[in-house]
């Protein structure tokens, strides 16, 4: 039997997502701005778990003239295999690359050498122009195309290309603005100047379209959502007026810019409906100055305290390990300072030398050594040894599983009764790696067991106290099977029922919902 043959598509818009749940925002922008060529185009999304040969089958079944591929830090390796093999198998196919991984310092990359064209930066309009030229037989002679920044006023918005399936099963990305006013040297957004805002009425009309389609979770990718307070207010008021249980909004926020007008609005949202991603990166003013990171730490602390004490906002705060001139001790002090401010999650990131970012200028002076392979993480610095940096990566992985997951809210603080939280969790993470030889792919029951043994054996804490705390953490909706190690200690006790699934604790995705504090306790 012959394989199923798809309808031919002259233009394939493709990328390789990190996970299936991620919907490629950029592809939908390209499709939306193809104009009359959109009828001759198709979007195909793969994931990094797919084999290049499987992707090539999809290409073969459609027999395209042009394949456009989005290249990112997470897919550069598999994308290179895909493109080099495709050009060997189908040399007649015109391969056009775009995305941050091929927008800077790209000339010597094997994937660029194999491709026919590369469009750097924002390709919304340039891709359509290139496709039209190719299909008309007028192929440009220049391989690297560097278009001017398009005016957002003339761009066709991409939201009609989100399907009902996307709305039901995937993360849907939206943006009210592009660019960033800050010049943080580790970030590609520092190269995206100026900030450009989409027309607010048009944008809100598209948000209404998505609401009508049934979308519950909106992830804003604006780098500085609260840069323009008036627009931030309009967006929050729009969603507040249309609030329904289950609505969840994610924003990236400037941490030291939160006036009373915004405070008044966010107080009105129910717990778990808002998530703010707050980039702090470092509490050391000298490190911040060194990497051109400007922020008022006093205002930052005041704003985080407000969010923790007076709202139900889920705060995801970022720190970066490995910044030039920051020691392990200095990072730990910043971690402890942040933890005291009460964010629900602390993302411990590892410094990367992304292509095009000016962080590279510090390499010699501060002894920064980066891995030349994606994701280009720092290996060591003058202040943090290679061994310490490797353990920091394991610390980050385990903190995400223990500290950020919401599964150990009462038992984890037992670790730092007598020392700094950072040092206490550092010691625990070293112990876990010594026990298992790894810091990933650990089941929840095994994680609970490891914490139990560490607290009772290494820390010598009272067994009954530890059991009480673990038993309390176990009381989550839907958990019925008692972990084997706990059974001897809880014999005769009733299985905890956990909080009932009321409107209050189902307003957010599962991970965020675990962090919601009942109104009675917050008061």
C-alpha cells in the first residue's frame, strides 16, 4: 500500500518545538503576512523528539518549492541534521531559515551553509517578499537578507491561525508590543530597540476572538508588559471585565515599576488568575551595573512584598547564576533574599552566551568560559569553578522539582531551620546526586522518600515531625496511593483528602494551583 499522500503545498512553514504543547507563534505571523500566498502554504510543527527522517517524510509527501524553518537555541542541532539531509535528498527545495539562532554570528554555522537563504531578525514581511520572488522565478542573489524592522501598524496579526485544537491543547502566545527598552547584556531582547506597540483596539479585538474560541490561558511574550502603564491598565481591565473561572494570564513584568493604579487592578483578580514573570537576575548592584541591568532594588522588594501579601498573583522570579563577578556566596545571598520576599517560584537560570549578545565582552576580564555548543551555558568563571557550576545546574534542576513544583510547601523549609536556605538546599542537592548519580527523572514518591531520609538521617530531625509535614504535603487533589516508605508511619491515619476542587483552586493550571493560599490564611 502506498503511503498517504498529502495535498501539495508550495510553501511549508516549519519549526521544531521543544514540546508539543508549545504553538509556534512566529510561524503564524509568517502565514498571516503571506497575503494571497497563504492559500499555497501550510504550517507543520514538529518537536525535538521527532526524528529528522520522519520530518523528511512530511516534506516528501507535500513536495514543496520552499521550506521555511524557524531555528532556536533548543532545536539548532536537530534542525541542522534536518536541513543538511533535506538538501542532500531534495536539492531542488529552497530552504529559508529564520529565528534568533541564525540572526547573529551565523555565517559559519553548518545549517546556514547548507540553506539557500537566511532572513535575520523580524521576517514577517521579508519572508513573504522572498517567497513571491522565488515563485516568480526571480531568486535573489544575496543569501543573508537583513530586513528593516517592520512597522507593527502594517502587520497582519496571527491570531486567526490558532485553531480550536491549539486553544484546547496548547500554549497560546500573544503580544501587545515588541522590543525592550533595557540593554541587559545577556539577553537578545536588548538588541530589539525601540519598543513598538500594536494598536490597542485591534489587539483587544483579537483577544476577544480568542476568548470566543474558548481560550483560557494567555501567555503574553512582551518583554516589559508594564512599561506603558496606560496600556497595561487597559489590558487588565479588559480581561477583568470578561473574567471567568479558569482564565489564566501570564505577563513578563518590570519588577521595580508597579504604581498604585496597577496594584488596584491586580488586587481584583482571584488567586491564581495572574502569573507575573519577574526578571531580577542579581541583587548585587555592581554585577547589575556590569551587565547594564538597571533596577531599583528597594522598589523591587516593596513590589514583591505587596504581591505576596496583598494579592493572589503567582510570582515566577528569575535569578541567573554565573554572571561576571558574582561568586557562589554572592549568588546564595541573593537567593536567600529573594526567597524571603515570598515568590511562588524561583527560576535558577544558568548564564548563556547567546549569539549576538554583548556579554561576551566580559569573557577575558572575568574568566567566563562558555560551552561552544547549544545552549551555550557558562562552564566556569573566575569566581565559580567548573565543579561548582556543574553542581549549580543540578541545584537548579532539583530546586525546580522540590521548590517550584508546589509539592513540598511545608516539608521543604525543614531543610533550612538552622542555616541559609541556599546553603541548606545546596547540601541536600549534593546528597541527592551522591545517592542517585543524577538530578533529573525522579518520580514524586522517590523525591518524597529522599527528603524523608535526608531530614531524619542526615539532619537528625524527629521522624514524627517530618512525617507530619510530608503527610500534609501529600494531601493534594487526586492523590490516593500512599508512598510505600510512608505506610509504616501513617498506619491507622486517614488518607488526607486535600483541598476540595472549588472555584478558588481550579482557576490556575495545576502547578500554579498548588501554590494558592486559602483566603482565610492570607488574611
